[in-house]
C-alpha cells in the first residue's frame, strides 16, 4: 500500500532530477552513505516517482531562488508514492515526511501540494465526522433545503447580555443556525461561561415553545486542550450542541484530543489557511488540506462562497465544495459544507448550479439577514425564498414579484456592498 502525493514543481533545472531528489530526500536518501543503508532497505521503504506530467514553462519564478539570467522555469505535476510502511497512518508523520520537508529542498523556485491519495488503512485509523451532513440536518430539523445560518456581529465588543439580546431576536426570526464569530472565544468582556449562561436559556425556551432547537455554535478554541475540553463541557452541560473550532490555531493534536471526547457538532473555521495557499505556485490546495481535518473529525467546514468579500475566486470555492463533498472512503466521512462571507440570497442560484444542484449545505449570512430592511425575520425569509427560486430554476427577479422580502433584499444587496 502506498500514499501518493502530487507535487507541482517548478525549477530552472531538470524536473526529472528534482522529482527523484524529492523522493530520495523524503525517504531513504542521505548526504553520504551511512552504515545500515542497504538496497533491501531502500526497496522496502523508499519513495518512488510514479508519474511526471509536464506543464507550460514560466518566466517568473514563485521564489527568488533562480540565478540571475536564468532560462525558462520548467513546471510539472509529479506523483510520488510513499510506502505505507515508511509513514504509517499518523497524520503528523504524513505532514512531516511527505509535505513539510519538501519546502526546504534546494533547486526549486516553487512547489505546491496539489493532490493526495490515501490508502484504506487511514479509514480505520481516524474517527472522521461524528455528525457530518446527516447529523447537522437532523439536529437543526432541516430537510430538503439548506440550513440557513447567521453570525453574531460585531465579533469583538458585545458583552454577554448584549449578545443574548441580539441572539433572542435572531432565534425568533426563524433562522436554523447561529455562530460566534471565529474571533470570539472567551475574552474578559465576554467570558464563554457567561455567554453560555445568557444564550442557552433563550435557545431552550424557544425549543419548548416551538419544538425547534436553533443550533448555536459557541467558540471554544484554546491552545490548552484541557481548557478547550472545559469549554466544550460548559456548552454541552448547558444543552448546547455545536462549537466553533479554529482548526489551525488548535492544531492536529488539539483537534484529535477534542474529537475523541466530544459530544458537540464541530464547526471548523479555517482562518490561517490563506497563508498556505494564496500564492498559486506554493503551499497546498484545499483538496489536500481538508483531508487531514476530515480524518480528525470535523463535522462542518466553512469554505467561503460565491462572490465573497475576500480574495478567493469563485472557482476555488467550487473546488473546495467538491473536495469536501467527495468521500475519502465512504459518504459518512463528508462534513457539511458551509458557504459564507458576504452571502445573501443573490448567490443562491449560482451556488446551487455550481455545486451539483445540492441543498446539503449550511448557507451562512451575516448582513444578508440582520441588515435586511424589514428586519432579521424578513432576512431569513428572503434567503429561504431565494433558495426556493434557485431549486425551481426561477430567476430571482421573477420570484421576487410575489415575495416582498426577496424583492427588498435584491434592492438592498444586489450591489454587494451591504451583505
């Protein structure tokens, strides 16, 4: 069994030589011959180049490593297979050996990890999502449409009672899901314990009266896994069912520690991922990155959306959505895609069309709900109406003629400035 990594290499030298160097350096290669380095050992655990697919040359290197007056920069996608015996199923080992180390190799002007194929041994070695798509839908009581969610803004400054006042209005709006902004964890002005005590009675009271339990995702991240678990236990004991986890901040170990003990839906926020991917010639594709966190057990994965307010192009969102909706081994290992960032009903038709006409997602809107001219309840109805139109292949402007909430939403947000 092998682990296959696809590297997008650029170098002014030989692609073939660089590919062999990566395979050697990241497995059995040494600077000089050492005792115990035998051909049998190399045959058992050495990585091997299995395919080279040339790409067009470029004149502009990603990194300024090329010598003055260099010729064309050669590029190719290279598959290198690592024997499972050499790495095992430990994700820290996989990141260290097959990914992390390659960025220090001399002679390249850029390298990007663009694909990763794992053998079935990884399926049983890691827990994967506990709730995933079906659990998220069940706990929110949603079927046949996206879960409609919103975010508590401003992230920084609101005290627990002020947050609860806003949450009370959002709960009564008919929204399915509310989350703390990823920047809100347990600051002095809004300790998590006080926030939970202020918000959860509203959630539970609404459930008693209506039968609908709005899913609220509290920010529980902490660099100390024990402290993070205490945060988790606060939420669970109070009747909560979801938590925001800043996955890059807590790391593989923190996520593994949490997932093994968790009774909450784990909503992954990927802030910091942009550091790894923003330059197209270096870092790694989301297609690779997301596999680690799915294996570790995230249930919901925030991935931006169509026409976002950030740098990420629409095609990148579509590829990210496809990546987390494609089983690694089994459909149960797929987390719920979360489309967010500047979303309102206007992006619903394109989101629906470009993600395979699915409604299995959480559609997360901030201003698109809370800044609706008729109030948050109308904002929620406008989003629902937009999705009804999208699924029925009816243009939004036509559907809006009989749906005033959607009409008002189009008038306010269509220029993309207020959502």
